[in-house]
C-alpha cells in the first residue's frame, strides 16, 4: 500500500507537535524544576519516576480503548481531534510557576505533570498506532516513520534550540514568566499541527471482520509475542540512558562548558539537523543490512560517540561538535527504526494469533518508554544531588565530575549492553517477508 508524500508529511506533523513536549521532557524538565520552578533535583527526580511509571501503566488501557474505538474517522485518528486542545492547556499549566510555598509548588508540579503525561499518552499512543495501519509495505512503513522522525526532529530543534532564548525574550529577568509564555506559543502551534495530521491521514489496515477480543485475551496475546517483549525491554533500557544523557546535557553545557544561551541553542540546532539527516539515511541502511542490524549498529555507534565527552575539555569546541553530530546522525537512524520494528511486532501478532491489536502493542511499548523516562530522570536527579549539584551556583569538582559521567560513560555503557542484548531479536527480513505475504493473502480472502 503506497502512501502519498502529502500524507506522510501530514502524519509527521503530528510528531512535530508531540515533540514540543517530548523535547522539553527529555532535555529541560529537570533544569526547569531545579533552576526556574524552584524544587530540588532529588525531589524532581522522585516525582518524575513516580509520574512516568504510573502513567506507563495507564498507557496500556489507552491502547485497549483505542483498539475498541469505532468512529467515522477510524480507531486512532479521532484522538488527534478530541485531545489536542486539552493537551495544550495542561502543557501550559505544567510550565506555570504559581506563587505557592515549597510544599504547594511540589503538589502543583505533581498534579500538572501527571495530567500532562496522561494527556500526552492519550493522544500520542493512537497517533503512533496510526502508522501501523496506514500501510503494510515494509519500505513504505519505514518511509512513513522516516518522515515522522524528520518532522519530529524539527519540533525538537525548535523546542531545544529556542527554549532558553525565548524564556529571556518573553520574560527578561523573570524566567518563570518567560517559560510560561514560551510554552503558550508551543501549545498553539501544536494544536494546528495535530489538526493537520488528523485531516491528512487515512487508516487502511483493519482487524479481521470477525475479530472479537477481551482485555484478558489481549494481554495474553501481547505477552505471548516474544518479539514485542524484546522491543519492550529495549524501550525501557534505550530511553533510560537517553534521558540520563539528555537530562545531564543542559547542566553539562551550562556548568561544565559554561556556554551562553546562544551557544546552547546552536548546539541543539546542529544536533537536531544531524538527527534529521540520520533519519533520511534509514531507508538506505535497511536496504543494506536490514532493520534489525541497522538498529543494533546505530545504537552501538551512538554509545561509542558518547564516550569521548568524558575526556573532551571545554576549549575543544571542534571535538564537541564532531562527536555530537556523529552521535545524532546515528540516533536518527536508531529512533526511526524503533517504531518501524514495533509495527512489525503488530504484524507478527496478527500472523501468529490471527488477532490485530495495534493500539495495545503501541501503548504497551510507549509505557516501556515512559518507564525508561522515569527511571532515567530519577537516576539523573538522584545522582546530581549525590554529587552535590546546587542550582544557579558555581559547581564543585565533585558535581562537575558527576555531570561528566552522566553525559558520557554511564549512558554509553548502557547502550552498548543493549546493542549486544538485541542480537537475540528474532524478526529478521525473511520472516517479515513471509508474514507480509501470508497476511496479504488472508486479507484478500476476507
């Protein structure tokens, strides 16, 4: 099934909108809570761990609800229409600093962050599942996800490179006001992009007509899908160490390198462009060595390009940008392939068990990423506190060493172990081709 370029772009704009939130959650949320909102790194880390792990549990039920949704727009598209405005409102509230006591601020942060992650899941899980029902062609599916990743990275580039600059532009010395106004702008744009995504996409793959499932049966099918279990584990580990490095990144740039906001914006801009370039290379990598080995190789190379940051000195700007660019190119390939591999596990479930539960598979996979985000943020926050990080102050040798470890050797070790672990993944190109042929024959016979 071919998908037009216009539809691929429309689909990808949904992730541009999502990535305004995701980018800030990956790279700036800890910094916002410690240096702008005004709570400790340990308190923020504990909150993020609880919020993301409990939210990950809820994700499964969101996927189950999406699989059982029946509307004139399909199963997954309607959520883009129904939830884009509530998500935008709560996004703004999460980056609003009320004039409360320390305890009141903590309650506000817990409440708004949990609501934000709940609504993010409720719109993003059906959005992710949508790519699994737009086409069953493996190269088209990779292409759809490549467009998604490129446009997602544009959202990430805008958010990452402009966040600190816009805070100063909109708020001057009042960082709290600047952060709120910046997120209002991001929220307004995201609503427009979600609506474009809704109107421009179509659902073409549908469950078997006679399919009637119960939640218990869906869970049993999911847990019997050994390939999905591998993707679930990979999601937790991959995102955990990505968040550790992303969380430490802002502290590394501001406290260790002592860069100003414009230099930091340039760093994120160049990194985002490199990741977009990497996403465009995904199709060529898949044609050369297949999805599985492209995923493993790109992950290992991301790890290897992180290691040198432990030894690079602040004045070695060329080396900093060289390894950042290389790492982000490989990260672009890796991130694109992850969701294409998840879509393959949905095909496997239909082929093996004659049941298609795309929403549950994508939601359960998203829950693994949420768990990884929580674990990574908590780990980074606790270690920042352990090494003695103090907000808006000159850092000690110990705290700077901790920031260096979190930016380099720790995430590199985790990703290298995951790349070795993923060699056990069983859906190779030959198996996927067999599945695709059998499923196409079954759909004709329905």
